[in-house]
């Protein structure tokens, strides 16, 4: 935010008194004072905290309204003297009356005397949604790390557009290195980039870069652990298709609430009604292949998500009381599912057959790749023919040994 940028020099506990020279009161708060100032430069007046709660309470009492009139805050003699002293020092260190003080003569945090009043100029944000979103994601990430002892990663995809794809790649390189990954699609209203995310999460390693020292890295980079998907009633459109694709590719379980249930594309072609309403018509449908029950080899096309949604494997409903307490039972359930997968199958998805990870004496990781890591169809056919030939040779040898033994017994008789 604007208050943490270099040069502002404000700390937690400082009390905001004025915005653009007008004092804040109970009837005129921060939100009202900042109306229409998005993207503009504003002047903020703070009272510096001195670590005493009494000063904070005193600053709050200055915002009282008495008999319908604003009660003016009066500076104490000590604070007035401190302000006058600071002005005198600033004037004495000026090298030019119209320019800034001499930096060499300034003292660190000279203007942050306890209880003093300071004024800073910052540029107000157009919206606080971005800051609140980042704070929410950071708190969820900290919660996942706490519950899983940093074994499970977390990334949230807010939409299936440019912003969501950027947020995915912002965290994926780091979070994918953990043993499991929680992909949060809650609140994702869709877009058109789900296939890009699916291609990355479903990627299997084709090779490994094995350094002389250090851990091996997969090529191409991929989510080396299990993937748990989080959905809710606000997950819709392309995000629903992503959850459906995660299930079909068996990336991992889905946790949360049933999704919105809308895959049809509506783009133009609507009509305005005489009563002010609007009617739109779908322009594109999504046809997914679903396996028939009792016939695993037969598939039929259809859209079983429209008006129905994606039903999670583990249904978790967030109650109003849990929301008020700041709890997230769906996120906790997703972490439990990830840890359960790690307990039941300790080797991650990326640790394919034939790849054993064993720490050596120098605490490095050695990787042994067997010939059947990812055998091609030709290799499979060659191995099958070799096994059949070996079996025939073995059977012939056994028959010859049996006949030889029978002949020797007859001669002895």
C-alpha cells in the first residue's frame, strides 16, 4: 500500500487524525474522507505512537462529537513545545529556504518523536481490493503451511483470464516443489485458460537434470506431488471445466461445495425487453466425454455439468458462524486430504516407477533411473517378445531335462 513505501516513515500504532487537513470524526470516517480521491495525492496527518495505549485512547477521544458540533483537539503544552522545537531544528539545517534540508545534518527518525504530529503526502489507491486479495492469499498460505508443516503448497487462481494466469505462475514454481499442492478455484468465475493450467498440472517428467551436488530437477517442471482442488458455489464456467478435467485426469480429489453449473457460452445476440429486462442466448456448448456406468470401454458425449455443477469428492459447507469467526473449514479439509494422500502413498506422483530417492552420505539425493521409467510401445513389444521367448526356452529346457531323467531311470532298470 501507499503507507509502506520508502519515505513515508509510518509504523503500526500511529493514529490517523486528518485527511487533507480535515479532522476525522465518528460521523466522518476514513471511507467518506477518501471519496473521489482515488489515484490522487492526499495529505495525511498522524500522531506518532509512543508505545502507551493511553495516547492512542486520547487520540480516539479527540474524534468525539459533542452536542452535534465537532470537538476540536487541543495539543498539550509538551506536544506544542516538541513541534516548535522540530521546526526550529529543521530551519537551522536548511541550506536553501526553498529546498530540502541538508541530508548530512538530518538525524534518523528525527521527526518521529513520541506523541508528535506528522504530515505525509501519498497517492491514494483507486481500490483496496488488490491489497485485500493479496492479504487473503497470504493468510491462507500461512494456514496451509502451519497445518501441513510446510509439506503442502497452496495457490489460488482468481479467474481464468490474464490476471489468474499471472497469479498461477507467481506461486507455482515454488509451491510445486512441495509434496502436495492445493489448487484453490473458489470464487473463480471462469475465462479461457484452463487448458494451460491443466497441461502444467498434468505434466509428467520426461527427464531429470541430475547435478553433481544438490537435488535433481524434473524436465519439464511440474507439480511433483498430489493435487487437491478446492471449489465452491462461486466456481463457474471455465473453472468448472478445469475441476472436471482434474477429476478425469485423476490429478487428485476435489473438496468444497458443488459448483455453479454453467458451461454454456453467451456472447452477444441478446435482446432488450420493453420492461427493461434482457434476454441472452447461448452461442456455444461444451461437450465432454463421460464414461458410461457398467461399461468402462464405452463413452458418450454430453454436458453433465450444465445446471448441475461439479460435485466434490469431499463436501464441506462453510457455516455463517464459521465465516464470522474467520475460519475456513474447506481449506482445512483440503489440507487433511493432502496429508492423507501423503500417508497412504508416500511416493509422489512425479516419483515414477523405477526412480528411487535415497539420501547418500553427503546428504545429497541420488537418482536411479531404470530402463522402464517411461517405456515406449516399441520397447514394451520388444520386452514382451523377449519374455515370451525366455519362457519358451525355459519350458523346452525343463522338458529336455525331464526326458533325460526318464531315460536314465529306464537304463538303470
